[in-house]
C-alpha cells in the first residue's frame, strides 16, 4: 500500500485573540521529504509546527498527520516527535540523564533505549556527562534533536534547529537529517533564513504574516524571473554610473550596485566593454533564492 502523506493541511486557521497567526494555510509533506518552513519573525512558523506536534488544534480547516485526522490537542499519531520554541531540557541534569529521564517518561528502560547511540548520532558523546545547563545554544539544540530521535520518528518537527549552530555543528545536523530522510523519515523544519534551508530542503513553504506566499520545489522559486541587485566593479566607476543610468531596464541602486533582469545585465556588460570600461566583478548581492524570499516577504513585514 502507498504510504500516506506525512502532513496534509487544508485551509488551517489559527487566531490568538485579534491576531490571525495562520490564515487558511495548506501544507503537503510527502514521506521522506525535508520540507522547509521559512518566513520572518511572527510569520506563524512556530504556531504551525505546534499544530503538527498536536500541542494545539486549528480553529478551522483540516489536518491529517501520517494519514490520521487530528481533531483534538495531543491527538497526533505515534511516530511524531520534535520541539517548538527550543527543546525542553532539565538544566541540572547531564545530557545522558536528560535522555534517560525522557526514556522513562515514555515508559522505556533507559538502559535499553539506545541513549549512547543517540548521543553519538548528534555528536554529543564527549559532553554526555556534562550538565545541560552549561550547554551553548547549539549544544542544547543538538540535545533536543537527540531527544526527538530517541524513539525513531516517522515525522520529525524541528523549530529553527539551525539556531546557534556553528558551521561544523550545522554540517553535522544536516548529515543526520539527510540520513534520516533517506531512510524514509519526513522532516518539517523552520527557519527565518532562506540560505539555511537551501542546502537541506527539496521543497519550501514561505509564510508571511500567517499566509503562504510560495510553496513548491526550490528550483521553481529560483527560476522565477525577478530583478536582482548586483555588485558591479569596473575600471571606471564614474563612466559606469553614467552608462548604467542611461541603460534600459537598469536601476542604479547605489555606488557599485545595479538592479535589473539578466538580459538587461548582459546588455550593460556588453556596452561597458564596447566603451572600453573593463568589468572586474558582477555578482548578485544576495543569492537568487534569498532575493526571491525577501521580495515575497518584504512588503508584508
Ligand atoms: N500563545 C500566543 N498568544 C498570543 N499570540 C501569539 C501566541 N503565539 C503566537 N502568537 C502570535 O502569532 C503570530 C505568529 O507567531 P509565531 O508562530 O511564533 O511566528 P514565528 O514562529 O514565525 O516567528 C505572532 O503575531 C505572534 O505574536
Ligand atoms: Mg518561531
């Protein structure tokens, strides 16, 4: 039988008093997919992830998790784990004791719960017997991930898991998540930065003030035809400025920064070279994906 979708949400709405945190949201996550939920602060990411974890229920709309409809709080099927707003840990307990306490809460014998393996998986073996209270944000995030992995999940929900991770920690977590997805675990994770999810996610949903402004494969987002800002350095800045100001489809944003579509940029470069101005650098100020993200969310902040 075909596996059900990990998440199927239709027109989910969630309000806190006057605030519409989620406004008729659709979300689809296929088995084994790493789905990025991206948006500026206050966009509704944590609220949506909380619904996936069953911490609250939508005011309206339908939500199915692992094929089962969710109608009440704390009613999500087994196999869903993760955290929102930072992992809940006991600061006075060591990393190992935190996981042992959790295993016991879930009715398992800590000795056979695979605690050492899970600590190794997230790269915390060396600090297994240090108190969690002394951990950096990145280490706490990794311990939170270990807690979520103690019972191997079918759907893993992570709220801003990259927060506080250094580049090595971030690469490690990426490897763990990619490995899990390859084995069929579905993952939904949030970030307020596009570049964070670029390396990891095949599909993204971009939220801005409670609404979906884009959902689909990253390739589709990158291919959307929009004007980008480019840093342009040449052998003659004054003439470059004059020529750029006079070029169709080009806006001079500031010294050394011009905006336009790719064909207009091509024409500008050709013209500069024809007029004996050497082009030394032409690079997008932000990646095309980040630019798409910013333009989709900018006016809604
Ligand atoms: N428990 C709550 N009570 C009141 N307002 C809330 C609550 N949780 C979230 N909100 C509001 O809902 C909106 C979305 O918040 P949130 O989901 O935390 O966004 P994000 O995680 O994308 O930063 C914000 O305007 C926030 O202030
Ligand atoms: Mg949040």
